[in-house]
């Protein structure tokens, strides 16, 4: 059985992990430990939905492992808002204003998520107003990013946007596990348009295409395409 000092050390590690999140940075260790002890840490499979747009907010979520995607849907079309990885929080819109989620959130791979109940968060906000300001800054920052993405959708043609996404997602010279449909969802266009544009890049010898696999063959030309 772990000793009392070992348990304390383990708790301090958890508090340090929480302090890595901008929202909770520089808060006292005791405060972070209390927040950690009052929260729930759970593992979720790929494809788990935490909430949907329009639902009332009751929790804030912290990603400790895995990835989470936030998005909105319109009919059969899907608008991806953010791809989140540790350390990041989501569900912040359920903690401010009307306390309603304005998007959906779903795991894109197995994930370990810390769930913080709104009552515990509110107690923290009352004690440390700086966290309130950070929470509002987070909401504002993500809203601005959505506006900028919509602006890019309106004013940029498809080819530069696809080239930019490939460069952003590339690990070395390869992009793995990214389908035409997922690219279309990111860029808010039809899958057929993405397939045609990728075909043009392939014909030009700029990329190679496989199943869920894109290889960059000419990075300089791809970078040039992203700027056009």
C-alpha cells in the first residue's frame, strides 16, 4: 500500500498536470488538488459524444489523453470548429452566459477526460476571478477563430486551402488517416470538390494519394499552391 508521502507526491503530480492548462495556470497547488479530487477522470472510446449543440451546459471537460473534435452540423454537412489535444479544455460555452453548448464534441481517438462539474468550477471562479477572465478570453478566442475560418471559406479558393491543410497536417512528408470526406468537412465544401482538387495536385506531381494517405512529392510547389 502506498505511503502517505507517496500519495501526497502523486496528488502533487496531478495538480501540476492541471496547472499546465492555461485556464488554471499559477493557481495554488492546494486549490488544484481540491479541484482534481472533486472531478472525475474517465476513459472514453473513439466516437463518444459528450454533448450536442443546444444542450444545457453542466460540465467543463479537460483532455488528459487523446483528441476531441468540436463541430456543428447542418443537415448532412459537418462544420469542424476545432481539433483539440492535451492539455486543452472544451465545453466552456456551457459555463458562461446562457450556459448552453453551441456545438457538439466527440472523441476522434480513445481519450482520457477529466470532468469538472459546474458547481465546482463556479466555486473556483468566485475565489479566483482571474480564472473567470481566462474563461471569457478562451470563449472569445475560439469565437474569433470560427469567424476567421468562415472568412477564409468565403474568400479563398479551394486549391490553396487544401494545400494549406496538407502542409498543416503533414508529419514529415506524409499525411495519414485523412479521408476526402474529412477534408471536405474541415473546409466546409463538398467531397466531390475535394476529390477533384486533390486529383489536380496529383496530376501535377505535387502529391501522391493512397487510401487515407497523402504523400508530399514536391513541397516547394505545394507551399506555392498554398499562397496562391
